[in-house]
C-alpha cells in the first residue's frame, strides 16, 4: 500500500468516525415539543352500565289453597353486586304477591335489616322481629315462610346455595317451633 493510499484510507476512516459520531450525538439529542397542557375535564361519576338494568326475578309465594309454591315473575332494578340484587329481591318478596291467586309468605311488617354472602355461597339474611312475631302458626306456614326466602334467593342468584335466617342479628333455633333454623338451609321445592 502506497503512502497516498494510506492517507486516503485514514481520511475515509476519519470521515466515517465523524459521521458515526454525528449520528450518535444527533440520536441522543432530546427533542422538545411545545404541547398544550391537557386540562382535566370535569366528568360525571361513572355509573356502571349494569346498575340500572332491570332484571326479571321469580318470587316464591304460596297458592291460595295453601298446598304449594307458585312463582310470580317481577321486574326489579339490578344492583351492582349479588348482595344488592339479593336485598332487592327479598324486599320485593316482603311486599307480597301482586296476583290474587297467591298469598304472601312473609308476615306484614317484616323488614330486611341486613344481608351478606360468604365465600361458600351461604347468604345470611337478617330480618327484624316481625318475621318471627308475625308468623302464621303451624308447621305449614313456617315451612312456606322459610323456603319462600331460601328458594327465592337460590333460584335467582346462582352464587347462593344456602340461606341462614337471622332475626335481629342472631341465629334462632326455629321461627315457629317446627323447623330447625340453626343451620343454613338449601332450597327445597317439594315437601
């Protein structure tokens, strides 16, 4: 390699190093842009889309002859959670049937105080004393009262598999002396 060729190679290498350096410096240079500041926009609280949906639910009432359950379908506002749905369903049940051929199963004056559902699918429903004190006497009346609550919840909400009835926050051995309510009860549709 001649001296002239070596100078040309050295000049090319220097030129290449300069180009690479310029590219490296240009690539690291931060680019700033003037941008308008985004102002937060006041918004309305988000309402879950399913909150206002209406749901069709089946409520269990006793037939006028007192020998069997019969379902009455009713439209209710859907809740955000299963617990809210369960509360709304039971409130509808306590209002009694709309059809004339059915009888109420929950004593008048009964109020739902609280309701919660545990991870095993047991719903704990807490009523005021009206449930016990206003109960129609007799095993059949007690049976229909208890299982109208249990069946109504279990048939409408798949998460609920059993129901524990409480009165004023406490477990009760029985509502009317015939049916043991110390444990959560599964639905029962035939007696």
